[in-house]
């Protein structure tokens, strides 16, 4: 992971997780996986924090029970132990006002809008779920389309079975349906009488066009 930060002072800072000791936990065990956590939830309270944990693949000692996973073919695999690593303060709370933007692996995930820092990861997640236009169909709309398609293909299956086959639940489908229907409120109203052209002796009276007032 690479984290880049640009400050108003024109200072540019880069953090690179690849430029590290190849076996930082050799004395503690065999590190077979690294878990990186970038915390952006409490910026004013704790700033931007990157936390690293690791998974120990050392074979269990005699009598040690780490648990295991059983797969469909009966194979048993011993579970690795997730061990706490280190927390690194990338941006302190008193440095937040100086941030212009923060990138993770080349993508902006924090940026400044006036006096506010925008959480881009939350925005992009909601955008993918909810936003649609002429060229883009949101995940929610696609989910409804897939659900309706499967319901027609398998009319005898319950909503729960159909939703589960696409990774959803009936409750999630219902919430999406309600949210999509809520977007249509107010668009199907009948036109006001004052907006209907008046007819007299079979002729339609033309009303003067009033330009928009941008003042």
C-alpha cells in the first residue's frame, strides 16, 4: 500500500508499505500474511492512522489448539493466528487543516471541500450503490434487475431462495426496492390547471414565455 498526502504548504509526503524489512516478525513467528488497516473514521480525534497486523503460520506446538477449517472434500487446515502489529500515525489531528488531499494507491480517498475534508471511500461506495445516469447503472438497480430476471426464470422458488442465489437477502432486496420507489415520488403528479393551455373556440391560447430570472 502506498499513501500520499499533499499539504497546503506544498509539502508532499509518501508512505510506502513495500519498502520494509522482508521478515519483520522473524523472532516472533512465521509471518505469512500482512493485514493493513487505514483508519479514517475519527479524523479529528485520532488523525489518520495506519495499523499493521500479521498472521503467524508457525506450526502449532504440541497440545496447542488453534482451531481449523474443514472443507467440503474433508480436508482439514490449521488456522493461522492473527497477531497484533504496530500502529503508525500518518497525519496528526493538528495537521488535518493543512491537508489538500490524501491518496491510497493512487486514488484520492480524502480531499478538501472548503473547510471540510471529504471521505472519498464512503462517497465512492455510495455512488456505486445508488448513482445511475444514461451511461451508468447503479449496483442497486442492477441487483433489482437480476432479482426480477431470476424470479421469472424460477417462478416456483421463494424470494429467499432467489435472493440467496445472487448473494442477497429478501430484506436487502426489499430495502432497495423501497429506496428506488422513493426516488420517483413527486414525478408522476398531474399537471396543475394553470399549466394547461386554455382553449377558446377550438383554438389554443399561447402564453408569453417568461425568461428565467437569474438575479
